[in-house]
C-alpha cells in the first residue's frame, strides 16, 4: 500500500506541474486565438448578460434548468475548499507572485471555460427521461467522432467524483466542525449524508434550485468578510499588489520561493480551483435551457471570473496584506482562518462557515458530474439512482475515515480528465469560432437549434 501511495504522490506532483500548465494554459491560448479573443472583445457584453441577468426571471423547460441554476451548480462544485486551502497553499509555497500566475491562467481559462460550455450545449443529447446530457464525452463523440475518448473521460470523471467531490469534501467539513465546535465526525457524516441525499434524489432540477440560493449567499458572506479585512489593512494593500507583480518574476526571498515555484503553484492551484480545462463544469451547463450555445458559453467565462478574480483574489489579498502568508508554522485552511480571525471578531467563524457550505455544495455539483459520466459509460439513465445512493453512502464514509490515498487517487484522476477534454476543446475551437460569429450577428435574436445545426456537422 505504501508503494502504491508513493506512486500516486509522484503521479499527482507530476500531472499538477508542468504537463497541466502546458496543456491547459497552452490550450487556452490556442482557443483564444481561434475565437478572436472573444472574452476580451466582448467582456462588457458578458458581464452585462451574466451579472446583469442574475436576478431576472428565467425559465427552464421540462428537461433542463435555468442558465443561472446551471452556473450556480457549476460554481457549487468550483467554489470550494480550493478557494480557502488551495490559495493559501499557493501563496505559502510560491509567494505572492503565485497570484499573478493564477490570474494569467484565469485570463485564458475564461476562454477555455467559454469554449467548453459552448461545446457542451452544442453537442448535448436528451436521455430517455427527457433530460439534457452533455459535456466533454458528448462533444468528443458527436463533434470529433471519438466515442472511445469520451468513454475515457467519463471513466475518470465518474470515479474521481467519489473522491474529490464526495469523500474529500465531507472529510473536510467534518474536520472543520470538530476543530471549531467539537462535533464528532460521525454526527457530521450522518447529517451531511441525509441532507445531501435529500437534494440529490431530486436530480438536477433540485440541485439547481438549492445551489442558486446557497452559492450567491455563501460567496457574498465570504467576500464581504474579506473586504472588511482589506479595508482594515488598507495601508498594506499597495504593498501586497506590488509584491504580487514583482515577485511573479523574481520569486519570494521571504520563503525561498523561486520564479518557477511561483508559476507552478499559481497556475496549478488556479486550474484546480476554477476547473477551466478539466471538463467538469460543462456537464452542468449542458442542462441549461438556452436558445444558443454561445449564450450559455458566456456564463462559463463568468464562472471563472467569479471563482478566481473575486473569491480567490480576496483570499490571496487577505493573506498577503495581513502578513500571515509568510508564517511557516501554519498552513492550509488554518492560515486563512488565522488571517480572518486576527482581523475580525467572527473571522474564524466566517472561514468555518465557508468550510461547511463550500464542501456541501461541491458534493451536490460533483454527484451530478459523476452520475452523468456513469450514464454515458453504460448508455442508460438507469445507473443514475444507484450512483446517487452510493455517492450518499460515501459522503458518510468520507466524514469518518482517513483519506490520504483517496485524495491522491482523485487528484490524479482529476488531472487526467483534462487530457481528453482539452483534445476536444482545441480541435473543436474552429466550430466555436463559427458559433460565435453566428451568435453575435444578432445576439438579441431568439434562436432555435436548426439555425446553427449546420455549423456542427463534421466535414
């Protein structure tokens, strides 16, 4: 077992290093060029039609969810412990300069996620229950004719969901509650399994209804708390921002971090938190009721913007401006908790609150990713309910068990998902470019699939 664990550790360190940086950032640059840097050219349109549309009434058909419910479900899985723990790890290991590289990866990641989501809607199908099913496996099959590669992605995603999206999350929550309130892990496991099962049993519609309420609420609480701390440390903010830019190219002498470490930890943690390029979030977006793939694609860009440029940036600035980041005696969630707790009377409770709600919503989002991947593998929706039941049981198991090897396995599988997905993203970038041109000829028009179907046909 020790040898297997060492092998997984080596594989995880390798995959989340240079290979993933080259694959995801390089692929993001390629599709940015292919789409004419659409996210930058149409940034105003994207923000107006996402932030501006969040509180407008949206309708969903019988087999889908609203566009905002779709992005909330994706953000539920994206905004998680990575925003609290991952950012702290990146800054502690790579220095303030890691934040610059996290931002740079996210700039291209916005386009990558835009392309992923657009393809997921363009090539989705309806299952025998009348529900939308989509994601990398479907655009690999229907767009590139690579069903075998779609199955590889689906296998990695279906198994990874049990770890990274289930047991690791419940274990994280149980640890936070035990440390802060001395609640036994088995109690957390029982309550969390019951609550998760109650939501999951209702499928994507109930998941969407829950996440569209919880995700904005939890993000606002966390960001407001961070903003209060930054106001209290306003004098340190210019220095923090200066350190982010200067140490991106020099490394951090304070902790002995090199420029290479700043790049590696910044990009890798950025990819891990916003999931651009991994192919998970498009599975949720594919369930959205929308008239054109590009219209949902802009929500993908919005998702990365919220996750990295808002939530992750707030965490990073709090850590750097408060000076906690360079304290080698604390790490991970404890670092963020210390930064909040030292500056706000209820600061540690805000982080604990985040470590409770973030994992819960991540569980909801990842169960959907996993069940849709399992459905693709067996070509039947009959697998969905057994998958949900097993997932719910593993929520409890994760809360009470040690998960070092599970985390490592999920980490490796999570990274491996990016390989088939990015093949689809890069080779179908030209299709997205055509869809973008078609959509922006008259973006206020109400489209039907027949309007753009000819753009999806393989030559």
